């Protein structure tokens, strides 16, 4: 079941948990044996602490939800001093999701994380739609992504995964720019920009009016984007967006993903991630795939 | 330790807008503090995607039973209300931090508004087990909102207000004559936010310690998504994990 994503990032199986939906892993240890996962990607972290957006930060939508959490976190230094010591010995890969609003923030943050022994990779979040300068500015143009990825690449020596925004016209182009600038892999998709209105009150449901859509409803869009990106780039693609069970996960692999992440589904079934890992294994056995990695791109089209 | 468990609905009582659900599990129940809640998965309701947070209304450890008092406000709660005995209902529990247990000899007032009376039942029961007889003040819009009054009366002196005066004193809980007559060491409140704020204000004026149970919109219920935050003196805190019970001195509302 192992997956080699390159530059030292080896996963026990293709299943990781998506940033912002699994806390720091600790919140889920009553439900999931973390040793059953390929990795966990912890909450989006910025160089400086952020209070995030005001409440309300979520709205349920048909088969999904909108959120505008706005990267609430206590900053990279706090992560290093107070959180890292608690989670570094988890029996799985712990990846940090790094966000920023300026180029310097990303570079300084990446430098600080580079020395953490037990963090084998960062997922560079250049796609948060929920803060004015959540890095999405970097993630929606090829020039922006080339700049941030190449600068971070200079200071970060481990696996650099770049998380792409779906809020673009041509995601393959953005992925190619990330690859050319030194990304070891790309993960997609982050949330789709959306909005919800309370008609009775004639008010937006979210404090900052717009938010990011996630959950089962985004799966077809995510699947299509993973397929497009996987055809375009040579580096591994990590697929996510609406994965709720092992069949969904297999579909992403068939579309070209080398690994997958589970996000919003953790809220509905806190034990889903381990179940997906088991289910993918069962699928491989049932269909005669010796290695789960053989599923990648095995779409019969 | 938290668990995800299939419960079987063993008994259902209708109270108009609300239903009382008694649910039994095959597994031993975890330790449960009064004021903690469950996240219920609402099966078969296509428009209900996320779990719904519901307070633990009562616990029977001997029979592995939990009771929930659910008020129908939208699709999810309406769906729960039409569940039939024998149906399986999946819950994650126990979540959050409960009410703080007072010292022996302290005089406690438990104030509930609307469906906010739900967690006060188990809380009052635990207090009685700890040799503390609480005073209860239950408020509603009308008589039918005051559910299980006789059962609450078993647990402590119980007073009622209704906005239309159909039961107890007319008006809001903060207007009850009890406030003129009695002095309390601790006040615990659960109900709509404006009502909790009003009681908190009254408590602050009297310089009485006060805890409230908040009902912010939730997604994960586990402290992972940071959707349910409340503004406190220590910054944004997750109601699902740091709460739902907060001392009012910590809240910036
Ligand atoms: C810790 C906690 C404990 C709770 N305990 C109980 C309980 O014991 N019994 C009970 O009946 N309910 C309780 N609630 C409230 C309950 O979770 C909501 O009523 C329920 O989620 C509504 O789901 P729905 O699908 O029926 O309505 P929806 O269709 O989701 O919503 C209907 C309407 O109610 C509003 N609404 C929904 N949830 C909330 C909320 N949490 N706060 C304010 N407005 C809301 C929506 O904005 C909408 O206008 C509790 C909530 C929390 C956070
Ligand atoms: C509440 C919430 C918070 C999130 N926070 C982050 C974050 O901090 N950083 C990030 O890169 N993505 C964040 N995301 C996006 C998810 O990691 C994921 O890309 C997205 O939800 C799509 O996957 P899903 O449909 O499986 O949830 C968040 C999503 C949700 C629902
Ligand atoms: S509901 Fe997710 S943190 Fe509280």
C-alpha cells in the first residue's frame, strides 16, 4: 500500500487528512488509529498569529458546507514550541499546511519549519479564499505561483507540496508553473468560492459574506481538475475534494492522483479516514491490483 | 473517551414542537458530565449533511441509555422527530465540557429558556446525587414549552415563567419574583442567547458567579474546524471543545 511521493515523503498508504478538517490529529485519536493513515496535514499555519474571521464561520449547503474560518492559528513559532512537541511522535507523517499573505511570510515560515525533524513536508497553501491576503493572490496566476514556489524552494529542503486553488480558469497551467518552480507534488483542490444567503433575514449567512465550499458536492469538479492536472504534470498529484468513502478515493486515483486527502467527511464520520484506507486495500484485492500505486491513472478511457 | 455509537430508539414521547428520545446502546456508555452534548447523524434527510449537536438531557448508565430533548426547527430536527422506535441513530459522544459542579452547601439556580431546559435535567439529577438540591427556573413562550415540569419538580424547587402567562408568572425569566426573594451562590443558564445575556447581566449586577451554555453553529464538534468560535477574553474559543459551558466573565458578548 506504500506510496512514494518523492524527496523522502513515503506514505504507508495513500490516505491523508486535509488541512483544517483534522485539527492537529489529537482531536481524532479516540476514533482513528493514526498509524492506519498515510499522513495528517495539520491546520493552516501562518508566520504571525491570526484571530481568523468573526462568527458565523460556516453554513450548511446541499451535500456540503461553506466555511470562512480565515486561517485562525497561533503562528509558526507557537506551533514549533507548543504543538510540535505533542504531535511529532505520531506514528504517521505529519505535514504542516503553511499559509501567508506576503512572500517574506512564506519564506520565513518555510525556513523555520525546515529544521523540524519530524515534519517531512509542507503543503504550501496558496489558495485560501477566506482572507483578503490568504495567499490566493499567489495561487491564481502563473506568475504569482512561480514566484512563491521558487522562493520557498530556495530555503525549504524537504518535500514541497503545493496546494492549488480551483478558483482559476486553467488549473493545469498553474500546476505546470508550480512544477517548473520546484514543487515536488501538487495537491488539489482547496475550497471553491461560494456564498449563502438567508432569504428570511435578507442577510448573508457568513460573517464575511463569501466562503469556501467543500464536501461531497464538490467532488465532480475536483475529480475533473485532478484528471486535467495529472495529465499535464510529471510530479505526483494529491487529490481531494468531497471524498467520503473508499470508492470516491479510488476514483481520484484512477483520475491520476498518487495519494488522496479527506476533509469535510471527517466531520460526518470521524473514523472515515481509516475506513477509506481499509476500503482501498480491499478494492485492490478485489480487482487484482498488487500495489495501490498501480491505480494511479488506471482509467480505462 | 469519545465514541461513535449506533443507538436504538427505545422510546419516544411527543411534546408538540419537541420530542423526547430515549436511545439505548449495546456498548457501555462513556463517562458523561452534565452539560456535555452529542453529535447526531441524521440519516435519510437529504438536506441534512452535517451532524446536529444536541445536549444530553438524561443518562441511565444501568441500561446504557441516553435521552435527548429535540425541538423541531429545521429539516434535521424534524427528521429526528419522526424517527420510530427501533430506528438506529448514530451519535458521537460525549462532547465538550459540562457545567462545573458546585461545592456542597452552595445555593444553585438553574435557569432554562425554551429548549435550553434540556441539559438542566441531567445536571439537576447529578446535583441531587451530590446532595445539592438546586432551584430551577424554567421559561418559555407558552405553557407547552415547559416540558416534563413534574419531573423537574422532583429534583428541586421549580419556578416557571411564560411570555403569555399561560403557566407560572407572566414574562421573561429575568422578571420572576424569585430574584427579589432569594440569593444564590451560583447561577447556570441555558437558552436563547438574548435570554442568557439578560440573566448574565442580572447575575453580574448581583455579583454572582454565572455559567452559560452556548449553542453556536457547529461542523465537527471536536475542536478541529474552528467554525463554532465565540469571542472571549482569551481570543476566539471553540464552543464545541472549550465550551459549550463558559463562565460569563470570559465572554466578550
Ligand atoms: C451544544 C449544543 C447543544 C444543543 N442542544 C440542543 C438540544 O438539546 N435540543 C435541541 O432541540 N436543540 C439543541 N441545539 C440546537 C440544535 O443543534 C439545532 O436546532 C439544530 O442543529 C438545527 O438543525 P435543523 O436541521 O433542524 O435546522 P437547520 O435547517 O439547520 O436550521 C433551522 C434554523 O435554525 C437556525 N439554527 C440552527 N442551528 C442553530 C444553532 N445552533 N444556533 C442558532 N441557530 C441555529 C438556522 O440558522 C436556521 O435558521 C444545540 C446546539 C448546540 C450547539
Ligand atoms: C473548516 C475548514 C477549514 C479549512 N482550513 C484549511 C486550511 O487551513 N488550509 C488549507 O489549505 N485548506 C483548508 N481547508 C480546505 C480543505 O483542506 C480541503 O481542501 C477542502 O475542504 C476540500 O476537501 P473536502 O471536500 O474533502 O473537504 C479547510 C476546509 C474546511 C471545511
Ligand atoms: S465545531 Fe468544529 S471546532 Fe467547534
